[in-house]
C-alpha cells in the first residue's frame, strides 16, 4: 500500500521539531477532522536554510511533512514556491489515492510559512496566495502520549 520511501519517512522522519525565532511559520489542517501540520522555516538572503515540522496525523501526514521539509531546504523562495503536492508525492514514490490530501496539506503548510515570512518582512512573494484559514495559529498540535 505504501512505498518504501513513505514508510522510511514515517518511521524515521527528518526535521522534526521547531525553529526558535523562525522566519516563517505555517499551520494548516483542521483539528476537528484530523491532520494538523506546522512548518517552521529559517530564511536568510532569500534562501531557505532550515525547515522543521510538527505534525499530528496519520503516517502519510508525517511522511509528507518530512519529505516537504527535505525538499525545501537549500531552495530560494521562488524555488520553494514551486514545491507542489505532486512533487512531494513523486519524491515519496507515490501515495494511495485516499492519502493524496496529506501531500496537499504539506504544500499548503510550506506556502503558509512563506506567507508568514512575507508578512513579517513586509514583502510580496510573486505567485504566493494567502493561505486558507482552516486552522488558527493559536491552536496547539496535540502531544502524543
């Protein structure tokens, strides 16, 4: 059902955690229905130099968050903006159709973090749209027991 890469990123997720004083933070999902992703970006000189995430959800949500943070590191802001859910799925060697929404959340979380960065710095990132307000920034991601 899941590719080896999906299982690897689920069992051994990369970039888990928070970045203190992050340049941009994006939170997407819906606490009432399931998956929540929070992505932290450190951006210097128009380059994403670090990315971390906290995700509450299924294995595919964790795997797509992990892969998305891997894909965005080392990219310029414009290159980062081109990371789509399809790119995340391809990098994971695919997802079952019922889990494609997880890759969409990963893309939305990256874009929400870029939006936050742009707002904090009073800049416009060409091609970046304001994220949907599915979740409020003050909502916490539940801790696992």
